[in-house]
């Protein structure tokens, strides 16, 4: 792979800096000069200072394109200063600038296409590299997800026993070909539980205690490993990662968050923490894993690896692939990326996401990690009709889901804030261990919490058939009627027992998840919230079913249920409930419904799911403003400008801009400051960029230069160019300075952004916020009567919004 | 590090492929209620079930193909009643992939644990160099390029070990900073 394609390109095209229109040659020279000259001459009329130089400069310009395009063009083609166009850690990217850079690069490639065959091939490679990159991302994501699924299911069963003939098989796989007629709780003679390994019997009090102990000890071991690996190698691997991914996709740099070590540790830690039986899922972190894969692979393609805005296109596609493999729902993944995580989502990215999700789902499906021909453990296939009347309980489930979700969000936020500000935060590993021990001790006695959460969800979703021997299906059925295999029946004692256990499981899961989400291990919350909802839904469903059985002659049920058919399916209620809680927690709507119906393969349940998701979102929005991810973004103070919120205040740009009154704006003049002056300015102030003006007196704006670029350019010039010393004048113009005495000037026009977005000081903040959101600005310059007045950065906007909402404006993180 | 892992993965895969498959990868699983439910004999239990697992082609994975050849005689002509209650499912799996994946997982975890133990116990003893103050870590390529000439010289003079050591130090610094952000200052990922 070529490391510095831009540099090479720069040597190939010396001097002639192409503009945006450089492909079209007739634009560059004659026509252009007059066009540009007009505003310049206007300026001469107004000002007397600096005007003279500008006219001379204009005369000396080779092509007269002192238009903004030069700055980007120059940045691309002429600069051999390494690192220009990159960003520092915890900085916000400038979408406009990056996209313009890419456009320049693209034009350059198109222009060179005719030159030689090699250039033609290079152009072709450039054109398809986006698709190739998402293809690779899809392949890798599918494989990694398959590995995590297999590893986690094996290690989860390791807590219960082992398959001595083939240790790599989990319990179900171990009993795969066993032909034993009794199948109590899935055990078979090949699978040995730990007491059996120690020579005890399978049943009995002693065996129970040994199993219990093994369960706790192994859970503790896995959790300790997970927490210490995260702490040792990649602290960024902890948590679910979706709030951070959202922030990164909105244009923030967190170096190392999507790196190699984070990827490895997140995968391994995820397997370990899921197997530890903690109340967490592996679906949310899949998004982070997929994005890390996308980031690593994008370095193979300089077009994406070296341009942060373009890289986010790949990351959006990767996020789609992550959800696609997490739920086996490719379309749901694309919509999730669109609705929940992505910020900048052009149609091109939509198609790439679609392709990426497709490939990832296909790969995972061919790995077949669960042996059920699907990519998730809890895939169920439903084809039962639902009665129109059932919409009422479905909406009721939506309301319950919204309430549970709000309780969860509030409690979890409270706990996370407590962890952040109290001494608890100093003992991350101890906290994980304590939570694990408590979870294991409480979870083991209850069979519904003892089993893997995905299995529990599967159990709750599935229909009671002949193959389901759980207590949950203990109905007083007789098998004499030939026509219907399963008919509606009275609940047996097993169902009553199961309901009590499920209620206990619900309470336990809710409380444990509150304490678990946010611990310093990889943990997601899709699965726990799906599980909470499924439990509630199943209980409501059983209740409805029994109502229909008892009052089958009632007018409500008489239409469908009179024949003795199983007209009400508790599994469907479980599904709707799961969607409701997940929808309440994450505030997803469209993507959630699509994910759920892809999980069940039944298009006819879209309406119930939509009703529940909507009801849950309304209740959630009424009780608490934010979804869990937005709440965590706010807790951490990430600079995330939510494009869904509206800015409703009446402030003006002048109120928000820096500097405030009585402060001076640090500016750089275009041709009168020396290197020493600029270095002193850089030392005194901490701004990330400086406006360049014609002169301090006039304050007419020339452009904007970034601190990082200035630093790099000065350091580079001192190292490379002869004669540059402290007294050298720094020139942001393209002509020569009037005086020729003294050391040679340092020409920095190429790092100058000559097209900064400007607004006037009377612009309403509503417009400014909209510009920041829609254009992805990093900063905008405020002018008054054409003179530079101040700067508004993204951080200022975020602070202002916080201030307006009566929150602490200092909680916004970093730059 | 990565080369080692790749090598191990490949060797494990080869090892796995050479092993004979002791488990079938296809099955047809049928679950039926006990025969007594149709033969009108004394009702034993609702929960009693029979399970049949055979290896037949997917098309034959149904009551006629699996159940009747075995117990057709006992049913005494009540096949029409018995069969609708049976659930047959054809399933596939790939034990080879499972084996390779689980072995890789075990390997990766053990390597990481060993490396962690090394970093905790041995490294402080071996490595007593005083670390310079932290510089904010930047893009990987970027850092390599800004430190380009100097770094190049060093790698010419030094050997591979030196370069690995340099990379390791850089990585350690990054992790240290991440740890500071998350565990000490609690500015991120709360």
C-alpha cells in the first residue's frame, strides 16, 4: 500500500495548483481572473490599509485564482508537510474541509486517468475501493461475530460441565447425536456436569452444592479475566461503545478507540463477560467491534484511512454490519445505522451499508454458529394470526415497556453518576467481581436466570409445542384431538410456578442490569432489555390466554377462539414486550420493528410491533427526555450535537461567539507577523485555530488557519528550508513581500483555509446550530460590517445549548 | 504478535482438519408424545415424550421417514393420529469450525493472560528505564511520519528488537493515558 499518495501526487504536479474546476481547463485562467478581481476591487474602495499590497499580489498571481479553491488545492497537491489534514486526539473534524479535500483528490485522479494505463488502473482502484473496503469489513465482521458466538456459547456451558469426548462442544452440541428418549434439561450421558466429573452423582444435595460452587467460581474467574484484560490492555474496550460510536460518527476523534488492541480485547472480553453470566449481552458491543474492523481496514485504502470524513462513511456501513450480525437482521442493521448511530448518511453510504450488512449476515449465516440455520439463538418462526382486539394488550405492553425502560434509564444513570463522582470509581475490578458474585449467587437457584439470557429469550419467544418440555408449557392438554396439534388449555401447576419464577427473574434482571451496564467490562444492553420485555410480555400473554380460555364464549373471543383453537400466542406477546422495552430504552422505532420482524420472519406482526414501539417511545419521552445512549453521551459530556433536537432559543450569534466583551480576539495578520510572533501567540493562547486578517486595524478576513497545521508547517520549515529563523515574516499571501531585506519569508498560504464559513453577528443561533449540524462545521467566523468580530466553535455551541437548558456548561468534554 | 497468533491459528486449523470427525454434522431430530397417548392404554403422563435422532436426508426428515419404520408396528394402525403430533427438524452444524474457533479462543486468552502476567511481574524488573513525560498520542501513521527521519536512523542502527521495544513503549504510553482517562479522571466511558 502506498503510504503518501498525496505527496507523490504533489511531486508529479509542481506549482500549478488546481482549483475545484481544474479538470475544466478553460475556467482556470482568463474568465476566472475577472471574476475574482471584482470583490477585491470593492475592498480597495473601502479600505486604505493593506489594499495596496493586495492589488500587487493580485497582479503577481500566476493564474489569478485567489479564490477559495486554491487553499484546498494547495493543501492537496503542494504540501509535503506530513500530518496536515489530520486531527489531534479529542478534536472535532471539519467535514467541509475533509470532503473538499477528497473532491480535490478525486478530480486529480480523474484528470490523470488519460495519462497512462497505470493511472487508469489507479483510477479504477480508487473508484471501487469503497465497495472493496465494505466487502472486507463485512467478511471480517461476519467471521469475528461467528467466533464470538461460538466461543461465548461454549464458555457459558463450561460453567455447568464439560464434554469430555470433545471439549470444544457446548452442551447442546455435545448431545447432538445422542438418542436418549428422556431429555430432562438437555443433559445426556456424553455431557458431564462438574459433580459427575468429580465422581459424584448427577442428582442430590451434594451435587447441587458442587454445581453451585463451580458456577460461582467459574463466573468469578471469567469476570476477573475480562475486567483485568480490559484494564491491562485496552481500557477503551469497556462498555457498550454505542454512545462513543455515535459521537465519533458525528465527527469527533478518539484515538485508539477503534484500534487493534481495542478490537482484540473487546472480542475476548465480550466472550468472557457473557460467559460469566453477568446480565449483559454481546449485541451492542458488536457495533463497536464492527466499527473497529472498519477503521482498521480503512487504513488499507488511503482514500478512507487518511480522510476522517470519508472514513465515517465506512464506519457507518460497519455499524450496520455490526447490528446485522448481532441480530441476523441486515435491513434492521442498515436502518439502525441510519436512525440511531449515523450523523452524515448520504445515499451512497446507504447502499454501501446495505451491501456490508448483507455480506456480514451471509458470512455469519454460513458459519451457522448455533446450529439452527440462523444467526441468532432466539430466532423463532411464527405464522399465527392475531386478533384485532389484541392491539389493546399490545399497546398496554408498550406502555409497561416504556415505564420499565424509564426506570432502568434513570436508575442506571444515577448509578453511573454515583460511580463517576464517588470513591466507587476507584475500584473498577473489585466492582466487577462483587457484581459477578452477587449475580451468580442469586441467579443460580432460579432456572430462568441460571440459563443463558439468549436461551431464556428463545424460550419465552417460542410457542408451546410438543418439543417444549419446560414448566412454561405445562398445560392440561390431552392429545386426543387429531385436527389440532395444540389447542388452548388451562394452565397447569407448572405454568403457575414458572410465572412466579419469571417475576423473580424480572426483578433480578432489572436490578442487576442497572448495576451491570457501565461496569468496566464489555457489556451491551440489547439482550437484557429484550429479556426484561420478553418476561413481561410472556406473563401478560399467559394471562390473556387464560382469559380467552375461561371466557371463550365472551363476544371478544368468540369469533376466533370458539373452536378451541389456540387463538392467543403468549410467545407473540413476549416478542412485542421485548420490542417495547428495547424501544423504550434506546428510543429506536423503525429499525427496532424491522429487527424484530427479521428475527421472527413474520411480516404480519409489523402492526403489533409498531404499536408497541410507538407507545413505548411516547411513554418514555414523556417520562424522561433521553434514551440511554443520549443520556450516557450527556453524562460523559461528549461533544455530540444531536440532529434530532431542536434549538428553540432566541439568542444571536453575537451572544455565543468568542471572545466575549473586554477580551481581544487573537488573529494572525496575513503578511506582517514574524515566526517568533506566531510562536508566541501559539504559546500564549490555546485556541485550535486562528483567523487570518489583512491587518489588525482593518480586521478584514482572509482565511482561517489551524493551530496544528501552523505548528507542523513551522516545524517543517525550520527543519527543511534554509534561512528560516525567528525574524522571518510569515506570509499568507502568494506574492513577495515589498521589502527584500532580512531573512527569507515563510510562505504558508498552502495551509490557509481561504473559504471559512462566515456569518454575521446578528444571525440567530437557530440558524447557526443548523449550520453546525447540517454542514458538520468545526467553527464559523462571525463578522460585523465585513470586519472579523469573533469565532464560534462547536464547543461554544454545545456550551450555549447546555447553558440554555440550565445544565452545567463545563461538563462538555475536551475541544 | 499478530504473526504468532496467525501461525497458531493456522496450525490449529490444520490440526483440526486432520482429526477424524467423531461427531455427525447432520441430524434429523423428531420428538413425539409417548405411544400410549394414541393407543388408549392407561394414560401415563402428559410430559412423556420420545425423541428420535437419525441421519437421513432432509426430505425424509418427517414422521413417515423416521418414526414409522421404527415403531409403526406398535401404533396399531393409528399412524394418522400419531404423526401430526410429532415435530421433526433437520439440523446442520459444522464441528470443524466450532473446534477451530474454541481452540483459537483458548489460545488467545492464554497468550493474553501470559503477556499480562509478564507485563505485571517481569516487565518492571527488566525495564527500569525512566519513561518520559506523556505526549498526547496521535495517529499511528502520522506519528511515524513526523518522527520519520529520526526513527529511520534508529532502526538502521538498532535491530528489530529495538523497533519492537519502541512500538511497545508507544503502545504502553497510549494505554496508560487511556487508563488515566477512564479509571482516574472518569472523563470517558462512565
